[in-house]
C-alpha cells in the first residue's frame, strides 16, 4: 500500500508539471493536441475542441503535446499561427515556465494544507531514545524517554542545538541537565567523555492552532518554500562543483522506495516529501541545460533580447542531445539503485 501511495504521489507531481505546460500553452495561444495522464497505449479519452484528453496504459506522469513539438518543419503547419514556433517569444516563455511554476504552486498548496490541519510549529521537545552502555549518560543515570529541558541553564529546543553546543564547548567539564521524567522534574550532572554524552535523541515538534491565522500560515508556507528551494539549489550546486557525487542521488526506483518509506511514517511526512520533490522538479527543470525548460528559456532569451533565433531543426538537435544525456543519467542512477537493493 505504501508503494502504491508513493507511485500515485510521484505521478501527481509529474502530471502537475505537464498540467502547467498545458495551461501555459493555452495562455500562450497554442494548439494543444493531447493532454495525457500516463504513457504507452491509449486506454480511453475524450476530445474537446482541438485537444484529446486521454488516459494511457502506464499511469505514471504524463505529457502535453503541442503543435510544433513533434514536427517543427512540417510544411502543413508552417503558417499555422497556433503552432508553438509561430507564437511570440512571450507566449513561448509562458508555455515553458508553466511546468515549473505549477510544481512550486503544488508544493505551496501541500505545505499550506499540512499547516492548516496540523497547526503552526511553535517549538519542540527533545527526548532521549537510547543510552549507550558504558557512556557518560549511563553513568549519570539518564534513561530513554527522558526529556531534556535545558543544559547549563540554556533551554534546549532541538537535538541539533545540543550537538552544536557540544562542538562549541569541547571540554569535558560537567554539564547540568534539567530533565522531565514522566511527571517529575529532575536534575542530573553529566561529565562528557571525549566530548561525547553517549545518547541518541529525537525531537517532538509542538504545534498550535491558536496562532494559525491565514496570514501566519501563508508566512510559514513562504518560509518552508524558501528553505526547500535553498536546500535543492545547494544540492545542485554541490553536484556541479564536485562536492557531491552522483551516488548521492536516486533514480525512479530509489525515489519510489524512499517515498514509500516516508508514507509509512504518516501522512504529514508523506505530503511534505512530495512537496520537496515538487520543488526539486521545478528547480531541476529550470536548470539551463538542453531539453530542460531552463535550456529552452535560454534560447528564448537569446531570441527575445538579441533577436538571435536558432532554427527549429538545430534546436531539435540540441534538445535531443540534452535528452540523451539526461536519459543516460537516469539509467546510471537507476542501475545504482538496483545494485544497492541487491546488495
């Protein structure tokens, strides 16, 4: 069931991207031949105006087929004003950015919905989940389930904060901990050993509906979107500067597995991961590489600003090379995922 949820969720993210291109094409005055959910053989569909809306055999992702994409040099379409290549630059820009834009909108809607139902995060509690044998924590009498309230008088609001505090204070001086064990408040003194306490922790985020006004939820949504975008852009930057290898990235199999594992932990985590993947897909497609939306925007920019328009045939070749490179990348990470699961 979790795998099914993952497949449906990922398919939604991909289809929303194509839906963005569909509405972008319509807004740009282009003729859309097909809007399809899935790939492969046609199962059923309806035709309205010039567009066929169809469901295909493999219900994963989808595509938008616009006049001029398949046969840019078709003589029968050369003078058609609704052909993509014959539309103004601005119309083609709207069509191109529609996909990434809809991915960002989907992510924002998911974050907004999660926050509206769950409430605004107003803090977190840090609990000990494991105490290592022979550790400083065991010697001090710390137990799994203890909640750490403060360290040396400083309120602890995250497990990361404690780790950062330990790095900034590497000495083995005694620490004064205020804990909550059940309903009782207790104090413990612990002397780190080699800069370690010997505990594993988890955080429980505290949510509140009292502060969850529409404005506050919108503000929180914007903050989370900014954080997700920053994370994704930094990951791409690390990849292209050589700080991160391709082994850190997952293909379709790895993504389905990861999302399925998240689905098992609850609907909020599942939807949050889908939001992150949607942001990821949006930014990935804006990367200035042939076959991606970003690569198409670069060519449109050259045409709109400098009047430099590359022939449709040459553009098709450029994007074909880019698509081949992306396809090889997908094969590489997919093989890596398979080998990881086999091992």
